[in-house]
C-alpha cells in the first residue's frame, strides 16, 4: 500500500493515536501527516511531550505552495523524526486553530499531488485527516489516498454517526472500487464488527484492540521504557494485524482497478 488516510465522523474514536501506531509499526519507512485542522498538533503536544518547537509545520508548506516552492526538499525540511524510530517521520500540523485560514483548497490539492509521489521514493504515507466536515479540512488528501479508513468505536452513537455519513464518504464510484472502509477500535464493546458493517454498509477492514494504557503512552502519558514490551502490547499486536489486512485490501483493489478481477 502507498497512501492511507484515516478520518472519523465523530469525535475521539482514536484517529490520531491509531495513525501514530500505524506509522511506528509500518513495514517500510513512513511519513505521518497531521492533517487534522481542529487545533494544535496532537503529536507535538502528546507523543513529543510538548518538547518540540511549534514551527516549522504545515503552515510553512502552505507558504511554500504560494511561492511555487512546494517540493520534496521543502517537505523534508518541515518533517521531523519520531523518537522511537528514525525511519518514521512526522509532518506536524497546525500550532493553533487560527492558522487554518492558510490551508486553502489549492494547497491541499498540491500537497496531495506531492504525497502520492513519496512511495516511489521508498516512503509510505499515513494521514491523520481528522473529522470529516471540518472547515478547511484536507479533503484532497483523503480523495487522493490509496485507501480511506474511517475509524470508529463500536458504541451505538459512533455507529449511528458513521451510518449517517457512509454514503457521502464512499461517493458514487467507491462501491465498485472498495476504497473506503472502517477500522473498529474496541470490537465487542459492545457491538461486533459485523454489526458495524451491517449498520453502515461499509466493509470493516480491520479491528484494533481497546488498550487505553498503551494508547495513553503513545499520547504522552506514562513513558515507554521498554520498546520490546510495548511492541508486545495488545494495541501494537492488533495494529500489526491491521496493517496486514489493509495491505490485503489494497492489493485486491489494485487487481480490480487493473481489470484483472478475482483475488491476488
């Protein structure tokens, strides 16, 4: 797989934490793009424990785009390494919500065009696109992604919200292309992934364990003192399984788009 966008239809299902966990567990070098425009950078405040400078960030790329200078070099100048693995980079999001005005539709489209070229340079992309429908939301990043995964809890209010927005998320063409699906966080708490799929009409591509202790560690809570122990946590084991499932979905979709049909 190349570019994965994560979004949600309701607040706090775990999009940012899952995006970070996927980036850390990804089998190739990966870039995490903080495209959530709801406020300040969650990665800077949480995983980086507020120790990173708020700039450079996404706004610097918007300025570069206005000056016709948005390219691989300027993108690399804004990204920073994640502390657990130097092969994992993050493009920090906004420092505050007031900066949203700089993120125009044209900028998102130009950035999307750049991001889809990264896999050919050996770097896959995971996008935290935040909640759908936000003003100045990165719709182009979601539209150009190889797969768009909607993250949801298995609680009734989350399922109802996802069902209400599923048709708009999929669009007219996606029913055949299978580009939009769901990732369920905390299956069986209380509803199953089959219940989610049946109620929303979206395929459930993967499930992720409800592991608040280790999710909190990724978000700036108790420090990760043992990388080996953390990798064996329910959260990270389920994330690695989810990556395998997502890659299977991407391969099946590629076969369909290439006109070969059947299974890879």
